[in-house]
């Protein structure tokens, strides 16, 4: 609308105010109400954190596009029990670079004839590790997968993608950035277990292999045949080749040991949503928000502090309380709620 | 041929580049105005306005690349804010009718007649005066960044031009020039407000 749209002979309500009238109007109106400093600071902090992350994300996206390294996520736990694999001819290690990095150890662990590596140190192809009755280990394969080794396990790192499981239990989670096409193969006495974008567990018992899938699909291959286990299913492969299936929950005692050797999560500077995603992934629980505003907060609230050394499930109370949130578990869901109900308008 | 880049688009580019100063300018220039915009439409629920504006600004940052400058940045933010408000009200299933500011009402003409009359007579219709004051303040918020502040400092707070210039980090002469442009912008914008066309004008650059 322009001045020409306003008839010049109209009264003030149709004529744009002149300079004096503007002055009168503005004096009469008074200054606009400001926003309380506390609210301004809160919003500024949250929005700034979001903006910084968005800026980092754009830089990271450019880096990934340049290197052609797409993000991928999967996790698998393979339980393998069977005959002694020492008579097998493992794949000759051909890597000079470390095939994995040690992330965490607990209890007694032996490393064959090699010096025990330090946390953060590299593990070369050919590394053998054996865990005692109280020993557990977490390693990160070069391709990105997280591998956790249960007590009483004998395992050989064949390459950055292949493990040889003699006895005991191994959990594999191929979450996070990984090289294109990378997958993890677990060699067992009874056959191969491959991940197809999953969280799964493989355990070797006497004369049987149990493959329990928490998320995605794991494939068991033997003598030219393959058996796929989708999420929520455990397949049991017997010595005679017979295969049975049964449901397995995604959380609970079956997976509890995995939490005790979970690599630490870098809480400082992470988003609430990232932290909850990590807890959900580690515990197998589906994160649900008690209110949409909590979901919004999860994308913008930045956390501070450390949860080093704590199991993922042990961190919930402490972390959520700092955000005036609480949690409860119902079936396979982790429900996040506000401690104080939102004020009614 | 030179391309004249609008100030809003310059600010957006700087934000996308990650310039810290750009964020300061963005937040200082838009947060208070957006807050008042939301507050009015949420029946002056301050908690709700804070939540909505925070979500709006974060959403804006997420989709900042889509800002093309066809509308002003503030208009664009208000559009996002309206969606957040709408979603918020649906989620909380409020029984109360969401407040409809006068400038959004199609029946503004009758009210404007009363406003004009009360202005001519002086301060007797208190409610109408308050609404007029609010319309003035809404108009200030919809002016380009800096204009509303300059006019407010000059006329509502009666600050000298020298101090206004210092606040705007301008020379006194540049501040006078800005005040002149701000008055002109206010004049046109307020005319639109009282004619009930604020929504249509928000599409202009």
C-alpha cells in the first residue's frame, strides 16, 4: 500500500501520520516491552549452541562429501561357542596399520605373547586376546565398528573387518561413521556371521552358535547356506546344522554385560538428544519423549560434565536431573518426562 | 552490472559462514521482536513465548539456506513462528481461543475509527489507547533492524541524536539520516497497520 492509496482528504485514520504525529504516537505508545534478561540469556545460549552445531555440521558435511565417506550405523552381537579354532588357518594378516583401537578393559585380559596395549593404542591384525572370568574388553575396529568381548572369551583380530571367535561372546555395533561398504565378519567353528546393518550378539556354547539380533539383520552362513536373523530374533545353530529361532528382547539380562564395558560417551558439549540416542542404543530401549517440548529441547540443550566410568543405564538419573527431567522404563521404552509439569497458560 | 545485496541476505550469508558477530547481530536484532510477536499470539504466556521463539530461531537456523530474500528476514521468521505457534496450540489442545491481534483481524476498520477518534480527543478511552500503543509498537517491530530502536530512543525515551548515534555506532549525521528514513518507513508501515494490511505488506522486501 502506498500514499496514493490513502485519499488525501480523509481524516487521520486513513492518512498516514506526519512527522509531528509520529512523534506524538511514539511518545504516547512508550517504549516497547523488553524481554527479561534471564529469558534472553536462556534462549540465546540454546540458539547459539544450535547455530554452532549447524555450522560444524555444514563443515563436516563438506568434509565427508570430499572424502566420499558416508555415515552408516549397525550393531551386532555374536555369541560363538564351538570346537577349538586354533587348528584353523586364519586369514593371513596383511595389514601393517592397526586393525583396531583399544577403548576399554576390565578385569583380567591376556594378549597372547604381546605386551598389553594401552587404552587408545592400536591393535594389529593377528592380535589374540583372552579374557578371564572377570575380564571384558571394548575395541573399535578401524572400519568404525565397536566390538565388545565378554568374559571367558578367546578372540583373534584377523583384520579390520574380521574376527575369529574361538570361544566366548562378542558384541558388535557398527554405529557411527564407517567406510563405505564396510561390514564385520565373525568366523566361528560352525560358520560365518556377518552383519547387515545391525546390533547383534554372537555367543558360542558347547556345540552351538547363538546369534541374537537387537537391531537390523545378522546373517549366519555355513556350507553354502545362509540364515538371517532379524531384530528381536535369536537363531540357534547346532552342530548338526539344525537351526531354531526364538524371540529375544532388545533389552534386559541377555544384553546386560554389554553395558558394563561400553566405551565412554563424551558428555561435555553434546546435545541432550545425542546423549539419549546413545543410551537408547546401548540399552536397546526406544527413547520416547513425554512431551513434544522435550523432543525440541533434546535438539538444543547442551550437556556439560562427565559420565566417565559409568554404565549407560547408570547415567540417566544424574544427567536428566540437570535438565529437570526424569525417566521411567515401560516395556522396551525409555520414557523421558519433565520433573515439573509445564505451567498452564 | 553490480548486484545490490539486501542487508538481510548479507546477514544470512554471514551466519551461514559461521561468523560469531553475525550471530550477535542476528539475535539482538530479531529475538526481542520475535518474542513480542509470539507473546501477543499466546495470550501473553511468557513461558510459551520463550519456548516457541527458541524453537523458531533454531528451526530458522536449520533451514537458513532456504531464505531467499523475497520477504524480509523478520517476516520470514514470523512465518516460521506462526507455524510453531499453531503446532504448539494444537499439541496442548488449548481450549481457549488463541489471541488474534488486531492487526490480523479482518474487522480492523471499525476499531481504527475509534482509535483515530480517541487520539484526536486525547487520552480518555484507556483500552483503545493501549491498543493503539500496541499497534505502534508492532509497527516498530516490523521496521527494518535498527529503525524501530532509533525511533523509540528518539521519541519515546527522548534521547539526543548524539547518544542515538553512539548506540548505533554511527556519526550524528548518519544517525539523523537513519532517523529520517525510519520516520518515513514508520509512516508508511503504520498506515498499512491501520488499514489492516499488515499481512500483505510483509511480503514486500
